[in-house]
C-alpha cells in the first residue's frame, strides 16, 4: 500500500480517496489520534475542506490557505489571507502526519485534532464566523450536505460534532512517509553533500524545537 505523496506538480484536489493513506511503516510510533479510517467520512471531510461554504461569506475554504500543491501549506505567504482580504496573524503550516501531533498552534493551545478547525472557522481574520451555529445552519440549508452527513452519521440534522469528525478524518489521513529523509533514516538512501550539511545545521540549531 502506498502513502499519500506531496508533489509540486499536484493539482488540487487530486486526492482520490484515503484507502492507501492509512498503511503506516512499522518504524512509526503509535499515533496520538486513534480514529479508525472510514472512506465515506474521509470523502465528506475532503468535500468540506475544499468548500468555501465554511467561511462567513463563502469566499475561502480550508484549502485556500492549505494547498495540496504546497504540502497543504500556504502559497508562499508569510501570513494567510482571510475573508475580505484580511491578513491574519498566523502562517498556515503544512498539514501532514497530524495523527501523531499531540498539540496544535504555536503555543500548543489546541490539544486535539477534532478541535483544530474551530480556531480558523471562528477567527475574525480568517473565516470570520461569529459562531459555529452560523456554520452549521449553512450546512443544514444545503440539501447535498444534509444528504451526505445523514449517510455517514445517520442523523437528520448536522451538528458541529459531525463537522469536526469529518474534517478530522480527512486531515488525519494526510500522511507522508516516503520522502528522501525517511529513506535516509531507514538506510535506503543517502543525503548529498549539500543535504548533509543542511541536516547537520538543522540538528545543531533547529532540532530542539
């Protein structure tokens, strides 16, 4: 089974499914997030991730600041742009191997992957929803989403728990473990001289964080 690969020539949204993204190498530690993979939930989470309906004015999506072509990071921007062109206070970091992350944000203030989307959804400089109820009402007014959520969660109405579960399923499936670094660590490849110098600098000056 092959992991998801992040490539500079990939086009959004190129992810077809999540079936092959859950096979983890034996040398990986146990994940913090233990949720069992579900294809329908993954597909729903993917649809939500790419849909601007989650923002206050339906102008930006999660993928607007987390582009697959950039390993689900921003498009080279130091600070991300939210609704109405507002510049946020955070850089949109790459999203991969999140199921091994015990905390999120620079200060570690978010401690679970299911809660992570709450911050950008309600931040006035990002997706600018005044409350989660605002988001949920839009989803419940959408016939396609009420149908798809019901198929996955067997409930008549969409709620914020279902939304967070679906997004978490998608985000937790963005796994990468076949990079050159991984292959070097497994003694299947070697760094070039320049790469080795960079790695040595990283260990000396950056690795503690």
